[in-house]
C-alpha cells in the first residue's frame, strides 16, 4: 500500500499485476549519487522518529506494505556506505533494515512495526526525520471524513458524459453477509453512472472505473480481511477514480447502482459462512494437527549448486500449520499459531549469495509468525517439509523455462483478464489494456466511437485484438510502444513511407567497398549475391553457394543488391568489390559476416580388425611286398637276415643289399600308395620300416606319413583422416601386381599384361547436425591377395550411413567366416577292415576361422583447434 504525502499521484502498471505507486517527493537531483551516512533514533522528542542523514540532496518516496506493518522509505540516487548501519528496536518498531535496490541506484529503508502504522517525513536540508505513528483501523470503517489533505481538482478525461459537477467518492463501508459473502458500499455525492470494470486472476483483483469522479479522501488503502477481500484501494487519476479490490482468490461479484453510490457484493470462495478464502498462489502446505502452540527455532539460508536459494526453517515440531503464498514478487510464509523468539525477529540480507533471494524478514503477525522472502527477477519456488524442517527453494527462471511458455490454442500468450464495460469509448478501453500490461499506447486522433464489452478470463492480447477488430483498427508494435490507428490509415502511411524510402534509395549515391573473404570462395559469395529464383530440375544439387545455370528457364530476379548495384570478384586476393548504396553494402556485409565462417571439421578414426584361427591335419600310408628269389639284407645291415625289422625315413629310393648287390625299392614296387600330401605346400613327416619276411624271396615294407598345422593371427589397420563438414575424404593403401593374360586375338602378342590392385580404402562424407551429432556416409573396402604371387584376391566391402554422437564408437560391420572340411581316401573293401583298414586310407581335416570387425569413431574438432 502506498501513501501519498506530497506532489501528484502516479498510477503505473507492470508485469502481470496492477501496482499503484503514489506519493513521490520530487527534490532537485544531485549530479552524483548521494551516500547514506547515519541512522539513529531522534532523542528528546515526544514522537517516535528515525533520523536519516545523507551527504547530499536526494529524491525520496514512501510506501506502506503488508497492511502497514512494513513501512518503506526509498532514497533515489543514493548508495549505502562502506560500513554497516546497525540500529536497534524502539517502541512499536521491531527492526530497521537499509538495503540497496535491485538496480543499485537507490536505497530502501524498511521499518518493521508490531502493529499497522503510518510514516511521515520531515526534511531539513540533508537530514530526514521519519515519524512513525500507529494506526487503529475500525472493523467497519467509514472513511467519509477520512480526507486528510486537500485534494486537487481532477481534470475531466472526457471518457464519459459530464454532469454539472464531478461526482465525489465520500466514503467506503463494508460488512459480511451469509455464505461468506462481503458487501461493500461506496458512498458518493450523487448516483453514479455504470462503472467500467475488469478483473485479473494473478493476482486476484477487481477494478471499477468511475469516470468524471473524484476521490474525497485522496489515495487510500483500507485493510478489510473479510471473506475473499483483503484490501480496498481508491486511486484518482485524470478525472476518474479507480476502486481496486485485492482478493485472496478469483471470485464472482455483483454491483447495484443506488441513488447515493454503488453496492458491491463479493461472492464467498468456499460457500461456507464466515470462512476466509485462500488467495491465488496460497498453499495450505500443512494443516495443524493440534491446537497447541509451536515455536520457531531457527531460520537459515544456503545457496544451491545451480544458483537457487534455500531458506531452511527449523520448527519445534512437525504439527504446525503452514500457509505459503506469492504476492507482488514476494513469498509469504505464515507459521500458524507459532511463537517467535525475540532473537529471531530480524532481517537476513543474503544478496551476496548471488541467488534470486535478497532478504528474509521474520516477524510476528497476529498469533502467527510470518516470513517474507523478497526475490528479484523471474523466479519459481518449491516448498517441502521433512519432519520439523521446512525448506523453501527459490530458483531463477532460465532460458529453458522461458521457452516452455506456449501460446494457447488461438496463439495468444498474455495473462488473462475480465472486462465488463457498457458504452465505453474505445480510447478508454485501450487505456485499460495499457494500465494492465504496462505498455505504452499511442492512439491516433481518428480513433473514435464506443463499444460494449463483456469478456471473462481472456488473454489481454486477445482482448486487444477484439477491440481493434470491432472498430476496424490495426496496431503496430515496436519495443514496448504500440501504435493504434484505423487500418486504412496505417496502410496508407506505410505505403507513403515505402514510396519515400524507394525514392531516397533511387537518388542515394553509390559507393564502392572491397570486402575480403576469409574462409569461403569469393566467387561462391558473388553468385549468392546475384542469385535468381527459377523453376529448376528436382535433382539440381552441388554446393549451396554455387550458382546454377538457368539460361533455359524463365527466371525472376532475387538479387541481394539494389538494381543499381554490382559485384566483382578478385580471384587473386579472394575479395569482392561491391558497388552499391551505403545501406545495401551494410546489409551485404552483415550477410557475409554470417556466411564467411570457418567450416566445422571432423576427424574420423577407423579400426579394422581381422582375426584368423587355422587348423589342418593330414594322415596317409603306403606299403608293398618286394619279391626276390634270394634272401635280402635290409638296408643299413649287411649280413643281417631280412627277417629283422630295420627303420628308415621313407620307402622311396630305399636300397636293399644281397650278396654285396644293391637293389632299389621305389614307388613302382608298392602295392598301396596313399601318402599324406602335406599342408599348404609343406611336406608331411614320414617313417618307413620292414614289417616282417613272408619267405626268403618276399619283403613287406610300410611307410606312414602325417602332418598337423595350427595357427592364429590378427591383422589391425587404423586409417584416420580429417575432413570438413559435408566434404568427401578418401584414404587408401594397397599393393599392385602385374599379371600376364593370354591374348584372345592371338597373333604375335600371345599375352597381354594388366595391373591388379589389392587396397585398403576408406571413403567418408560427414554431416554435422545442429545438436552436434554426426551423420556419416561410409564406404570401406579391404582386398587381400590369395597367394604370395597369384593375381586372385578376396574383397570385403561395407557401404552404409550411420548417426553417431560426438566421440561415440560403433561397430558398423562384421564378417565371420568358418571353413570346415574333412577328406578321406581309401582302398575299397580293404579300407573298411577294422584297425588294419587304416593302412589303406588317407585322411585330411581342415578348420579355418576368419572374423572381420570395423570400428568407427567421429570426433568434431573444437573451434579453438581449427582457428589456432
């Protein structure tokens, strides 16, 4: 509540709510900020007075908050001293707290009083004497005689028909009715006309505008605290008087015009008699579970990790009732039926913690304890209780929270309000919108007429559109200023402005400027500046900055230059020579600054792993009977009877000796020849020996051969490359062989030669998305020759597109190949004999495993690395 002491009264709106500020003392401003020097109680005076000393003249204003229990003096263009100012309580004053305003340009002095009070200011040069007086408000006040100062004659607004003399608001009375309703009687000097009205939900308020009416007692706020009504404010401005009912919650109301004034009946919010409604934003956080008294044991403050402020309230138990509400940028916490120790009745200044919370006031309020948290900026609060500890968390609104605010289904964002006017002038209705929004309205002289409105809970911007549409008006907004005029008038003025602008542009002299291009190609930028619109084939592509030939199409000019402008490319210095008007050159330079930027780059790391596991086994046997007519000596043992077995490495080319004669044993003398062929060109191991002698002329020879091979291997290739966004990059490594191929035509050249390549090749095109992910078009090829000298080769290839986060690794492909092979060769019938049949067989076994894995990791290079 603001109390006017001197000067003219001012009515101002800001944000969601309608705030009324009155009572400004205007004193000559100092060229530099004044400094608050001392605060002290005035001694030797029969009145309770606070003495404030500043070092220079300054402007000040006074305000009464919280029903007069907090009195505030604001010293404009003033700063706090370096040393703290401490002053104790005195009489009804519980505490005095000076603190800087949000913008740092003024100092607020809050005086907390134990009962509603008023504040008078007496100034003597640079000394201000603040006199604090208690106020006793009757339960049913009649303010007909409450005129405490001479009210200036109002200037008629001309919004309503005038009588012989302006009507006068003489007094306000209120009383309760059944069902929790409240009746308010506005006593006037004569019967008023139908008032204009509007209501808002956040905060809940009802406003009635009485045109050609003056307030008989100036600016006044009366505490009511009955039903849904909290206070009543009467404000006179520009020949009209506005009655503002501050409510605890949005409720309905009815009005009745009487010969001596107006009667307002406010509905009860709950339907229960004598039950107080809750205000919008009020939270019954905890209902009391007992009627006993509770005690506040401590109030603490902490800063959260994300810049939020945490107010921690310690109670004696967890049974206390708690009400929380938000009003006019303050969070009010009422601890019901809770005692407050004297040492905790204070203010906590927490500005230095860099949170939305600035101060925390704790004081007694009737039978309860009240905490008021003052916050700055846009914020949100959350309250939770654990046992006997109550925590109120206040966090600032960030960009994400602001972006969450969405329009309704009709595309309107504004706060809702209700309007109820009969035959109100359009200019007056626009002034109501201006008062509600705090925007500046400029209305054309041609805006005339009246209209009747009855809108309930509609966004203010929709209400404005309805008013404009009903009267054929249009608006143009620039910043916080809205120009309203008839639609034809706005269109005509804009058309004239465009013609004048075109005429000036046609006469404006041309200038030339050389613009250096740093990262892009100057020719591409020039093509863009001189681009054209046309009907192009659907497959037209390529560089976005490359001009496409459109000679065979019908085109429409879309040049970014003026009709008289031109651009020339200097390839040697990669620069553009632009000739055009100064305004157009500024636009071109602004566009080039957005386009001529370093392209983001991506480093692609690839790991190609090929693992192999080989196993081979080969077993064979061969034997034969040698027939001689005489006994033989086994090789290596002259004179030894051939019946004795002698081992040799193999039967092939084995020599037998008889009577000093040598006889050669070879494959031609073998009956069964199934030896092991070896593995991969490696010969098998073998053992040969004489098994037994059948007769003196027969020798049985046997050879066994076998080979087993096992191997494991791993081949790793790690190609790595860096490329610009949307640019193809290729890296490859390989081997070339020259092979001869028989000629198909014959003739002198029987053979032709050609080159066969086996390469490891990586081709990739990256695309960086706005959320810093990477889309990759990948083409990987891996070739291997099958033999050390042959021309045949194996090829493994992957072509795919993947989406990866920055630095994320993914397996984009894998090939697993296993070869199982078993071969058995044998002599029919003889190879099927148990045990002995193994001498008539040759067996081979092959088990090869090969696995190929490809890992891919894209990394977006940091900007500082690209520009270093």
